[in-house]
C-alpha cells in the first residue's frame, strides 16, 4: 500500500512540476499568436497553443485522478442545475456536436461544478470519438443525464473498463467518488449525479 501511495505522490508531483514549463510555453505561444505572424508560422503557433491546452487538460485529469486515488481529494460541493451543466458541455464542445434536451431546471445536483463539467465534456467527446459519430445527444432528466448514441465499441471506454482514453476514465472516477454512477443502457450512457441530502 505504501508503494501505491508513493507512486500516486510522484504522479501528483510530476503534474505540479509540469504545469510551470507548460504555462511558459502556452504563454509565449499565445503572445506569438497575437503578434500576427506570416503563414505558415502563424498556423504552427496556433497548433502549439492548441496542443498546450490539451496538455493542460490532461494534467488536470491526471492530477484529479491521483488526488482521488490517494485520498487527498476534498471537493468543494455546490448545488448545480443539471440542465445548466449539460448546456455547459454543449458550450465546451459546440452545439453542433452536443444536442441538449430534457428538463433539469428545478432539480439540483450536488457536485463540484468545474470538475464535473470537464468530466461530462470528456464523456460526450469520447462517446462521439470512439463511437464514430460527429455529434451526440445529452438528455437531462433531473439528476440523470444520458449521452447517446453509445456503441458496443465505445461503451467499455466510457465506463473506464478499456483504458484507451484518459478523459472518460477520470470522469468515471470523479462521478463515482462524488456518489454518482455510470451505466450503459441500450444505446446510451446513463450518468446519475448525486442529489443533495
């Protein structure tokens, strides 16, 4: 057990230490992007900015999973409207890629807003990517959200059983840690978020 804790501590330290040089790369790349470089240099700098953002997201996910696994995660819970949370996912990925439907405005769910939003965004992105779809639906029914369609190939990835994508694996760890659940039903992924007691 001590060896697992030490490994989690090392991963957490690595995430922290990588964030400083990443911030430098991202900051200077952003400055160069705003300076109006000629092509193809401008396009290359935009690619560096985008890749820096992806690395930052991966570090956030890895850091979150490590804190949860080693018992050091203390979420700041707040009431969040489930429909607003689903709409935030559509805002993150684009409304052409995530179609939100349903009702949740009168029902509150108790989650850590930013981490849960990132997790739901990763689940929606992975459902499209691993299912071979351009877009997915996100239906809201109170504290339940359903991502669809989910294919036979994408289901194990979304549940974190097939570790081919860090995003949905960490999203599942977070949702379960907060007291929620994930379950594939027919052609959708049913996500149950914890309701306040």
